[in-house]
C-alpha cells in the first residue's frame, strides 16, 4: 500500500539522516497503524500474528507528554539552551517543543537546537506515517540520532563550541530509561562543569591579583603589552553585531587587542569562562547586558572590569530590582560602569557616578557617498524614505505581544485596544507622547485601564508603562507620520524593512528588507529626505548613518537643538578639527568667540547645578568631557539644521513638497575633512570609554582641553559664583566677548536675588545688541518687564511674533513674571487675552489664563477655559485643583477650594498627589471625619499611595494640635504608607509633643537635617515648647547634622539662635565664625545681620551686635535679607545704615516691598510701612494680621525702627508718616 505522507517524510529523512532512514528498510509500513488512545491522543501499533500490538502508550500519551514538558517548562521558557527529545511516543513532546521554539522567532530569538533521539524504529515509522513531518525534518536546527550513536552529539559539541552542553532532556520515558539513553550527554555536562569550576577559580585568582593602579596602567598601555578588550555579541541583533565590530575597530586604532565572542544561540558559562581564561581581557564591554542580570553571575570574575553599553530600551535593565542588584555588586569594587543611553535608567536608582552618556559608533567607511562615477540604483529614488522593521499593525502587536506579556497583570485584548484607540485619536490630532509619565496620564483617563493599573505595584506599573510605550506608543508615533505622507497622494515614499508588504495601508510603499551597510547607504543618498523617527525624540545612530551617507534627514521633535545657527555650527566644526588634531589651534572671530564662551558657559552651568560644591579643576574636566560628547552628535555637520526638524503635519508636508520641487533646504555632502572627523570620533568614543574606566578606578585622567586659558577660566569661575552677585559682576567684567547666555543669566540673577533694576537693564541693553535666538529674545522681554520696562518688553514680544509663527505665550510670560507677583491681575488679564486673540497661547498659556480669570473673580470664564483645555488634551489632569489651590489658599477659603477640587474628582482627572491635597482642604473646612474617610478610600483603591494621613497631620501642626498630628503621622508609619516627603513634619510633631527620642529616630531613619526640624518649630511660633528650654537636647539634635556631614547654613543659624537663647555667648560666636567661613555662605550680609539681630533679641548685647555688623556692604544685600539687616542696624543705633538700606532697596527695586510670597517676621515691618506709604491698605492689613502670630518678634522689629525714627531727625522726617497707622 502506497502512503504518500510516509514516502515524502521518508525521502526527506533519507536526504538529511540516511543512517537513520536505512533502519526503516526492513519495516513493513503497512503493518504499522495509528490508533486513538483513551485520553484522545494517538498511539502506534504493529501487526503481529494477526493482532495489533501497541508500541507506544495507548492509554494516556497526551498527559504523559505533558508531564515530560512540565518538568522542564522553566528551562524551555527562559534562555536558549538546546532540547534533547528522547523517543517518539508518539512525538507530542517534539511537536510541542518545535512549536514553542518557532513561536519565539517573532521576538527575534534564534531557533534553538533540538536533538531527537530515536530508540524505536517502529515508533519512528509510525511518526512518519501519522502526519506531514517535512517542516520539522527540513529545519536545519533539528537533527536525528540513533540512541546507540548519541556520542555523535558529544563530538559535535566538542567541535563547535557554540553548541551548548546545557541540554534540556525531554521524554515520556521512565526516568531511569531516559538516564541510560542520555548517559554520554550527562558525562559531557559533568566534564564541562568541572572544567568551568577549575577555570573559574584560575580566572578569579588572576583578576584578584590586579589592583586599581595596576589595571589603570594596563588600560593606558603601560604594561608592556596591548590592553585587551572582549565583546560578546549575538546573531539575533544585526545592529548590535555591527556596533560590536565597529567598537573593536575603534579600540584597535587606539592600540588595543580585541576579541569578539559571537553567539548564535545560548552562551554557556563554560564557553564564557573558557574565553576569559584564554584571552584574559582587561575590560569587557557587553551591549545591553548587565553583569548581574543572569541567575549565576559568578562566571564573570568579580575584579574584571565590566562595561554595560545601553543602546536600546531594555526592560530587564530599566527596573528597580535590576538597579538594586547591580548597585549591590558594583559598590564593592571599582570595576563596573554603564554607558550609552542612560537617561531612562537613571530613574531606577543606579549609582549615578557610574553612569555616562555615550553616542553609538557608525563606520564612515561603510556609510559614505557613492563614488562619483557610480550611478545610484533607480529603485532607491523617492521623495522620502523610511527604514524600520516596526511593520506590524497595532492590533497584531496587541494580540501577539502585549496580551501574552500583560494579561498576567490583568490587561486583556479589549483594554489594550481601548488604549490603542485613544492613542490613535491623540496622534492623529497632532499630539505626541514622549515620556512614560505623559503616556500613563493619558491612559489613566480610560476607566477600564485605570481600574487595573492603579491596583498594581510600582514595579509592575513601570513594566506595563515600558511595554505599552515601546510596543504600542512608539509604533503609533511612527505610523501616524506615514499616514500623513500617504494622505497627500503625491509624495513618493519608499519603506524598507521586514513585513511592510503585509501592512494593509502601507504595503504599496514596501520595498523589502535592505541590508545594513552599503545598500542602506545608497538608499539614503537616493531619497529626497530620510525620516528619522524616535518616540523619545533623541538622536540615534541612524541619524549619523543618514548624514554620513549624504542623505538629508527629517526629524520629528517638539524641542530643538540649543545650538542651531550657522555661526554656532562653524564654532563646533573648528572645535572638532582642533580636538581631533586636524587643526593646531582654534581661530575664532568676535562673534564666534562669544558663541564659544556661551558653549562653555552652558555646560559649566549644568555641572554646577548638579554639584554646587564642585571645584574649578573638576569643572574643567567635566566641561571638556561634555564638549567631546557634543561633537559626537551629528547635527553640527549640517547647515540649517533647525529647518530639518518638524513638529506638525503641516511642517512635514511643506518640507517634503519643497523636496519634490528639487529645492531641498540643504544638499548634504560632507567634505573629506568632515568625513575624516567622523572616523576620528569613533576612536574618541573608545577613548571616552577608557576615560570613564579610569575615573571609576579613581585614577587621574583629565581630558582637559588646552584651550582653557585665562579667558576660558573666567567663564568657568563665573558659574562657580552662584548667587553671589558682586563676585558674578566682577567675573563678567573680566570676560571680553560676553555671550548672550551669560548676560541674560546675569540679568536673571540680579532680578531675582539682588535686585538692581539699573544693572539688570544695563546687561539687557548689551544683549539686545547681539544677534539673538528666539528663546533669548523671549527671555529678554520678560526680564525687561520685571525691571520696569514693561512697554519695551511688550515691543520685543511683538517683534518676535512677527519673526516666528511658532512662538507662544509671549505676553502671558510677561504677565506671569512682572504683574502677577504684584497683584496686578487686571493688566495681566489684558495681556494674556492679546495672546489668545492672536492664537499665541499654548496649553500652559491657557492654564495661566484660567488662573488670572480666577484671580479677577471671573470664575465662569476660568471654568470655560479649563473645560476647553480638557477637551483639547485627554491626558490633562488636576487643572481645577491647581487653580483652586493658587486662588483660594492665600485667602484660606478652603470651602471653595474643596468645591473646585471636586470638579476634577468627579471626572476622574485628579492624580493621587492632588487627592491628598483635597483631603487636606476638606480637613481645613472642619470636616476631619470626611477627610479621614477619603484617605481610607484612596488607600483601598491604590496600594502604593503614601502620606495621606501625614498630610492631615501637617495641617494639624499649623493649628498647634501636636498630639493629634502625631497620631496621624503614626497611622501612616504603621500602615507602611510613610515617605520622606512629610518626615520633617513628623519629626517636628514629635518634638512639639515632647517625644524627643522618637523625633530623633525619624531624623536618622530618613536622613533629615535636624536643624530644619527645629526651624519648623520656630516657624510655628512654638517658643514655649519644652524642647526649647532643654539646651542639651537641642544640641544633641544639631550634632547629628555635623556627624553626618549635613551641616549647612540652616544648621549654623539654629546653633546661633539657640546658643543665644540659652545665654551661651561663646557657642554662638563660634557658630557665627564657622558660618562665615562655610562654603555655602553665599550671603555674608545675611549672616552678620542675623547674628546682630538675635544678639539684641536674646541678650540685648549691643557691642556684640555692632561688631557683627562691621563691614556690612549694603550693595551686597538681597531682597531676602535686607529687612533683617536694616532692623539690626536700627537696634544697635546705626541709624544712618538703616536709612541707607531702606533707600537703597527702594531705589534699585521698588517692587521689593510688594512681594507677597513670604510671611516671615523679618519682612513684616517693611512690608507694612511701605504698603501704608503707597496706599496699599489691604497689604498693610495682611502684614498686621501676620504679625499677630508672633507679636513678640514683630514688636521687637517695630521697637528697633521706632527708636531709629525718634533718635534721627532726618529719618523721622522721612519715615514718620509711614508710622501714622493703626498698629494696634
């Protein structure tokens, strides 16, 4: 009987495994049959003496096979180890394993090896007869062996080290029979494990003997041999393979010996340890892999330097557990660091000084212009091209990827499709979501999503956010751009990559897969434009590939480069030519010199903001590194870079249509010198990795640029001045070519901290003589306004509007900075309405409009604006709450505040943070039980929310109900709902309630500054508290700050106050001297004035107070310190100095007396006096109201100035009219 299925299977078996096929030569296939087993499966039987005898399990073959699978499920589902299938009884295990391995291909996993052990010819015949097996038989990763020849597998593994010995044995045979069959494989496993252990011990001995200085010498090439680099890579990622290859080339140009350890499938510890043992690398770089991500990390020697290079978004790296595990290992020694795209991983708590930003390497020998004589392939010619493998539709991604990944956490296909629908609506309306937080804010507007999401732990929330961001949001981000182009109907688009030919809409543009390298480079050159789309809107290696190839990139981004003009481009080019040694010096004209200064200033400010204690040498080194990184970015290679960015459909289509007319913005063809630069940059990237390694080893390796001469040092010293205005002004005077950034920043600081309207206007006048960017003009406008030049500021905004159609919120920004702080809500409203009239309000501008409407008591108009905002942006939240908080909190109208909060609450637009504030508002209305119940409800809804009861406790503290407050803080502590956010209040409550030890424990638990706890108590005017009478306990708390190196000006201030309070003059004097010499003492005038004031307040020691005020320099006073210094001068009889301070502050900034952002006692007297003089009765009365909270302190201020007025006739004439008001 002819059986075509059997014959086809046999033919293929004979071609691939003839030795096995020959064993079927004497089998009569007609005597083999397939029967139905008791459990519904099949079994095989053979005819003998007229009877059919089972040769496989006729009872429960399905469940037996499932048991065999279940035993090894954990290994099948993780890793890439090979499977060994012993026996075909009747072959269910082989079918299951094959389908599973095949299903993983769509996740870019390689197909794993399957070794099939045949121990029954008859069962093999039945398996071949039962079904079409050609798909399995033709798969090259699947091989068949006769059980007596299993040593062939061992020999194959020994010949090919890529083949792992970590077999996954699978069979429905009894365990003892299975063990007999696979004995040779078990022996191979034991032998290799023994080798692994021996080599591992040798590796550890070798690396443990290398100290940090010795390793530094090796890395710098001082060990008499080349340093050695090992880079593992995997065949599943083409991009990673190319990056590994190019990185090794760059290190080789830097004098290193390199080796690539390529994996086609799994990397066994045996092979890794063997490679390390033989090659002995001095550094290993592993792209997208941490040392600690495997279950058993010991096969990497602890003392071997290991660099993780993050080149993609990796969920296995981007999570807190991975960060904690890595940190725990990394902090033990100086051997681990992470480079690459680190912005996403910072949030998970990786040790920050072990993270370094690094660009990706691109080979300029592959991505380059084609030879002039070579014709470009016409099939590549198009108006725009796009290269990506993200071709699946969102419904396919949800079904095939997101449902399997997220269903364990409660998200089914229906919920995920709702998310996709919302995203498509937003993106088609022109919105973009470029961060996890923004995306989750949107999706939490979907009820079915929110109900599931809010019940998850923070770690699972983060996992869900990453999955949806990269597999759904990122695809829609890209596909909607393709939709915009498709809708035009007249733009020729080529899409390269896998799977596009199956896309229902974009298949007509599909041009198939294109190989990474010269073919891709040619495609870039042939296109009018090349789309570069990245939902994080950062620069990627594809952008560099486009530029090096001579293509013209189009980049979607909402924010633009800080350096974009052609002059700035020339400066960066000259810098690059200098750094790479192409030019021996940097020759800059006057305009370029100012830009160079601005570039140095920009990076220096960033460094100082990150570490205010940084010194000049450290700053030079950091700025040098930033300059290196800056030129690694490719944007400066292109003229008119800013015009290649688009943020809307209209801008994109306009650019593409200009390309169709063969009138592209720029024709990108890099000069040979520029191409040479890119090659050198690859070597510089290698040099940067070496530099980071040296920094980790704590060895000196300064990358300082020789151009840091005296002029450049002035720039860096300027950034170190902080808010010390006189030092800043002196530094600026020493800078010959001042950049606009320097002058604008100086004007900002003077306006905020001095203030000195004359000097600020002087700087702004100099700025306006320079060619400015739109942002700089924008800043100048509001700075002019706050320094008394409102009309000039408005005129500059009008000019800016004429120049740029994209600028928004110009008048609104002027209103926010110059009018709202002084309560001029009517003029502010008029200004913002101008922006609205000319369609110049952004979403935030409309929000500001709502705020100003509310402050003008136009509540209906404010609500209408908020409703409009919500209709325009589904992800907007908390707007009613934020505006209510701003409008009603200053007047303590908690009832109306609560009503407005409830508008957001009713529509599900209130976030957890604002829910807590709503509870506080409800409590302040006297509805404590309702507030408590609300907190209990949101605790039940969200297991991760914190500090609900603590927020109520903070409100009770203000009311002086300390014991009740303590109960609320302790409630959160007992529920595990406490965080550091309210810890300072918690410790203060304990002190106020007389619980000293408990307060101390909270300070230590949350690493608080103890002096701030005491400061809070003083702010609550709790001078009668027992703690203030216990000198020993106060200084026991303050000693904690010094013991943990946390002492700052707040600590010194409390030491001065409490020493004087308790009559310890020597202690106060010592604290005063230490404060003057401390690095954070940016305002010595404040320290002197404070010491003098409290000396008089507590001890009436006029000589000591007078001595403290010696050298008081009035121009150094700030708007935050002048009143205390003036009062101190009055108390000690320095009447002329008090009048000088008073007049000086009025002359340089009249507005300083109308600032409403503080109610501290130090400013009340001057606020009230000036308010009375200017007729601002409401402000005067508010000052008097505040004074009642601390009448003793206020009376002391009043006494000082009254005495000054009575004793000084000129002052009496000047100031006495101010005191003709009802102080009582």
